[in-house]
């Protein structure tokens, strides 16, 4: 299956292609274009030409296109799920969940397209403002460069493309090299949904080629990127005065207070740690359990972890499948070995079966170990003992990252203190940090990024605020 670039509403043969292989089997599943600088510039030019047409498109028409897209995706939902499972090795049950979330994301985008508005300002609140009427409007920013990761290849694309189109912008989309097939399906469905030619342009290939061209081109008004901090910082440095939204890394944590019913939270914590092999930005990586419940928590967590099924992403019963690449598997094993040598206890997992890393539980890991202070992006979780919630909060905050954190507690004061003191973008009370629904504001602090996603909040990032003042004197 050989794919083509999607530029100006047309499928265009690329000069060069690369083989795309299944992370689970290693078999070739497609040939994917490796866009050149010139081909990327054609996509940017197409988006630039179409920007006025999209800006002038009435909001009800933009909403209708997104509604059509949601309907078409719903009709082809099983096909979309199998694409995700094949290209990303995401277990098929989770791939179906992602498709359903993607449909909801585009429905939210359609709704938000019809409620982009400004406000009136009482200018007479200031001396000299008498007799003047003022209001604000929001206008599309122009061409948006969207650079997306492999782990949610359909829904994280939707979180960039959906609000961009809802607010009247055009898009140049560069999906992750390992997971472009779901983006090709999106382009096909948007063309069928009635999107004007040039409003979405899809270019696949190297980040150093395609990504650098998008980030540096003056015709691109905004970059929205999800990925690693190193790449995000590089994009920010290249972007100049462009607006930039960055959703970067994390090593998210949950605190288990002494009054928690451990039985009730284990299944949720295991799911948060190991869903999609831990390759989730807000995957549960660190657990700080109060010393009064620590032993019981570890016992129950290990038992639940032992019941997880390894296998093909296309098997209905699979919980854990292959990591996205052999390099990520090797890195993960090296980090586990570093922890073992440093005196941490590998209480479960720690080894691979083919391309699949067994779900790994590490106890008593020092804060300076890679598995603790960096983002593992693998099925690895740490469980450490603390004497108090205050100690746990300090350990959570002792991180380069700050995306989301969770705390389980029955004490209202403790919960309020945690909400105030945790230095993260989102605090989940009585839940894991992995919770997200698609219309909430989502983003982090420190090296976890800048700006917010979530349809309403992304639209604010993707529009310019214009002030209009009438002098009636």
C-alpha cells in the first residue's frame, strides 16, 4: 500500500517513500512519502492561498463540515481502530476508545465553531471614554502548522485540526512518522465532508525536514506541537514571533493517602500505569503511598499487574503489546537495569518478550534515577513509601515536568491543600493523573509545555483578539 501527499485537495505522488513497519510484527504495512523541502513548501503555499476562503466561511458551514467528519468517522470506526492498532500496536480495545474519543472531539469542535465571540467593554469606566462603544471579535490567525505524536495518532490530530478548522484557519499537518495512516484516513474523510481544497494539507516525513520547514516559514502563523521537550524547545527557538502551543513530557504522579480504601483504587491505578504500554503523556509513572497503606497497595498492585495479558494488538484480549520501536524497548530495559543496579527492587516485569516489555513495577527508586526523573513512556511504574502527604507533594513537585497529578484522600482539607500546592497544569482529586476528557483545558507547566488544548481553549490560542471602538461624540 503506497500512500501519497495530500496538498491543495489533491493526492500527489511523492518523490521519495519509506517503508512503514508494524511495531509488533516488524512486517512492512505501507510505503509512506518522505516529503522534501520543496513538497513541504507546496503544502504551506496551498494553506496560505486558502486562508482567506476559510476565514470567510460562515461558522455554520465550518460546523457542518466537522459534523460531517464525525459522522463519516463513526461509519468507518472499526476500520479506523484497526489502522491505529496496526500502525501503533495499540490494543484494539483501546484503539476503539480512541476512535470514539476522536468522534467526540470533532463534535465538540463543531459546537465551538458556532460560539466564537468577543465581549463589549464599558469605556466610560475611564475618564475620556464617554460616548464610545467598544467590543472585541476573534479572527482566525491564518496558517497553522500541526505536528503530532504517535501515541494518539487520531485523537491528538483531532485536538489540533478540529479547533483550527472550527476557527477558520488552514492547516499543514505533519503526523508522526510511525503513525501516518490514521492521518491519511482523516484527509480522505475531510475531503468527503466538504472541506475546501487547501484547508488541510498532509505532509509526512522527517521532523528535521518537514518540521523545520513548517517552524521556520513566515507564512505559518502558529505551531501546535505535541512531543518531546527537546524537540518542542527546538521548535520554539525556530518559531520567532509565531504563536506556539507545546504539549510536552511528563512523569505524572499519584498520592495515596493513609485513609484510602486501597481495593477501590488499584484497578484504576494499574490502568493508568499500563494502558497502551504506558505511552501516554499523563501515564501514571510515580506512586507515593502513605506508609500506613504502602504494603497493602504494593501487594494488590502486583497481583493486578500479574493478570495483564501480553500479545498482538489485534487480539481482543490483549492488554499490553509492543512498544513503538525497538530503540524504545532497548532504552526502557537500560533504565530498568540502571534502577536495579542503584538498589531499587524490580518487583514485577523488567524483561521483554519479543518486542513487548512486560509491565514493570519498581519499588524504592531514588528520585535521581531515569525511571523517576525522566519520562519513561513505557509500561514502568514506581511505587515509593512516604510518611505524609506533605512529603509526597514535595516529591511530586521535585520534577522538571508538571502536566497533571492525582491524589486519593478522604480528607477535604488535604485535597484542597494538594490542589493548591501541586505545581502542575491539572490536579485530579480522587483520581489518577491520566484522566482526560476532550473539552477540558489540558496542558502543563515547566517542561511539560505552554498553552492549553481542549476545544474552546485551543480556539482561543488559534485566534487573534481584535478591538473595535466607535466614537459617538
